[in-house]
């Protein structure tokens, strides 16, 4: 019988790749991943895989030490980090998704490499079905104007796939996805809802401080307490975990139609508790 040609020892330098491996049933092939992977895929903790630097700070010695036959990384990259990956001499799959369609392609690609084509296809179908279900539930409803940010300093709007999820959740995404902006520009746009999902911050975005420091007290969203934090991993990880971000968005934009979702925190929670996260 011919031997299995699929990769047996995988290094994942991005949480999204780790999540996809788990979702297609191939987490047992993972020999190393980043410390951020456990935040979105807790199963890796029990497996005690080696922790290595991520796609931004990849290190040749760390990669070669675990003798992988495939390294998976994704944007953002540094040129130096890519050089470090290539120097390891290991097969390298580099991902750069922007849209939901790109993410579906990445899932299918990883599933195909792992010999799990059917599971990958089903995963994509399930994601598409869930997104369309939420879209149908919000069809015909008022569409709040949404400013969604992935970083605070500098102020950067969320990525294109988040814009697509905002639209599916019944909102209108303001501005160009992934573009840098300013507090003054957002004030001029006067969004109905503000969503903060800072990369690497989990659910710890300091919402009250955000309003104060940016002089956003007169913002429509501030006046109506429609300022939210959505857990970073749920919106910034281009993988099936985006469905959790979708439900958090729907709960924020249409609270009367969707239940409170995990990973969603409102500025009113901060005001009631009298506590503010620190990042």
C-alpha cells in the first residue's frame, strides 16, 4: 500500500491555520505553534506542542528544531521573518486572505494538503450557510452605520472580511476596510455603532477611555451607549471562529433580535461595573 504523502509534522505560525487544522481533524499533525494559537484553539494546550515565534517574528532555529515537513504562515509578515522561514528549508504555505472568499479558499487548500478534502468542503458550506442565515434574519431591518476598528494607535479600520460580516449582520460598514483613519474622521462620520476589536487585546479594549481620549462624547454611538468590544480572536482570525464574531456583531447591531453573544462587551457593562480593562 502506498505511504501517506500528506504532511505529518506541521508548524503553524498563525492562529487561523491552527484553527483550520483543528476544524478539519488534523490537529494531531501539529508539532509547533505560536502562543496566540491557544487563545483561539485551546486544544493545543493539552497537546503540549512546542511554542515558536509567529509570522511576524519567525526564527529559523525554532522551526528546524522541531523537524517539520510543512510551515504555514499568514500575513502580516516581515521580510526578515519570511527569510527566516525560507532558510529552514521546509515546505512553506503562505496565506494572505482579505475576503471571506479568500478564507474559504485557504480552508480548502489546507484541507486538501492534509487529505481532508471532504471535511474542508463541509466546513466551508457550514460557514456560508450560517452567514446566510444571519443575513436573512436581518433582511429588511434598519441598517445601523458601523465604525469597526482592529487597532487603536494608529487607528485602523477592520479588514474586508469583517466588513462583509458587518453587512451580513445587518449593518453598514463605514470607510475603506484596513485603512488608517483618525478620531476626527470618525467623529465626522458619526456612526450609530462603534465596534473595537484590537489585535492581540482579547476583550480588553478600554471603551470608556477610548471615548474620553478621542473626544468622542458627542458621537451618536456614545450618546446611545452603542460602543462595543468584540473579542479580538472572533473578528481578526480568518478561520471558522469568525462565526462567533458574526453572532457578536448581530447581537450588537440588533439586540432585540439576537441574544447576547460570547465575546461581546458593551460600554454600559463598564459603566455598571466601574472597571476598565487595561491593555
